[in-house]
């Protein structure tokens, strides 16, 4: 843990973390594909840590962007940092509402991403029993959807990949969109659900209403000043985790606008450091034995 905390404040190592070539989530045409353009082909891009004698923890990273785009600093930016901490960071490029996709396509892409990640355990030297999911903003909603709905996603076919579990071992939610009701992010809701979604669909995609005792442990953080996605989203999710007796960490920092990410050189954080949430995350991961 000491080595991890020292490395936390060394950004130079992140600059040398190159990704493996991106791989498509699906063999052949993706289910429900609307075409064959790059945005119709969801992918995984892995950033792996320096070779370890033992399998490492892996995290599926879901960038934010209001279900209308994918923010690089919440995708490859996080994955590079994770790799610098000895954790495999694997970025999910999922399909988006701006290209005509709607729920549950995004959720199913995340489920397939988790299964494909586990199928690469030997090749990428990762532990299939230490595979989490991480998401920011709308990507946090996507991560929370898989965390709460994994049992509702059956295998799509008889392939070996589809027989693997899509249940994340843990979740990391960064200033997440959680609810589709009060306090939601209107753009994310529209891109995910379209115009005039039913009350039943709104409830089904409000993750605070889908938590059960089987929901994996979660690390949740937000800023009180967030004007894009209100902090109530994180509070609603944490309260529901508490009621279901699911272990969690909740961190609410006063300062910072929406989408701050690691914040190197921004929002009061020095250029050669990262926001304190990252140190808090490593401590939580270590406490739960997902990392040494």
C-alpha cells in the first residue's frame, strides 16, 4: 500500500502507459446495431500495468458524456492512472443515444464488456474474481445499472464468453447520474430513454430503486458544488445501499464543478498530483483486498 500511495503522486509513469489495440465487444455485428460505422461497434481498450508475477485487479471504465459522447479524461485518463497503480484499466466504448441507441443497449454493452474482460484473464494477467466497474457522470449511471441489474441480463448465446458472469465484484461511481426522477440529468435521461418514457421505465432505470442485498460493494464520490449532476444522486444511491446493507464508501467534497476527473493542475490540485478521491479509492480497494 505504501508503494501505491507514493506512486499516486507520480504522474510521469502515466504518460508511458500505452493501450493494447482496441477489440470489438462482439464477434460479428453487435446486437441491435443500427449500422456498421465506428459508433455502431462497441469496443474494449486495455491499459495494462507493468508485468506482475501475480494476476492483478482489473476495472472496466465507463466514460461519461451524457449518453451522447465519451469524455477522454474519464476513459483513457482514468485507465492510464489505474495502470500506473498496478491495476488493469479497460475502457468501454459503449453505444450512445445520439446515434439512435436506447436502454437497454448500453447496459447490455457493459454486461458484455465485463464478460469479455473476464475472458481475457489469462492473456491480460488479471484475476477474474477482482474485476470491478467504474463510471463517471452518465458513465456512472451505466456502471450503477450493471451493478444493480446484472441478474437480469441472461447469456445472449452459448458462447464461452457469454457463460461468464457479468456481475462486477465492486463498483466505483464518480459524480454519477443515478436517478431518472427528481435530481436527474435531463440530457442523460433523454439520450438513454428518449422522449416521454413511461413511469415504469423511469423507475427501472433509477438505480437507487434497483439495489438489493446482492449489489456489489461500492465506492461513491461527488462534490457539493456540482451544478451539472446534483449531489443528491450520490446521496440517494448511498442511502439505498445502506438500507440494503451493502458495504460502501461515500465521499462528498465541497469544492469542484461537474466532471473534474483526476484534476491534475485544475480545481486547486497541483499539476503533479491527483484529486484526493483517488487516494481514498486506493485505500478502499486495499482495505477490501482487491489490491495489495
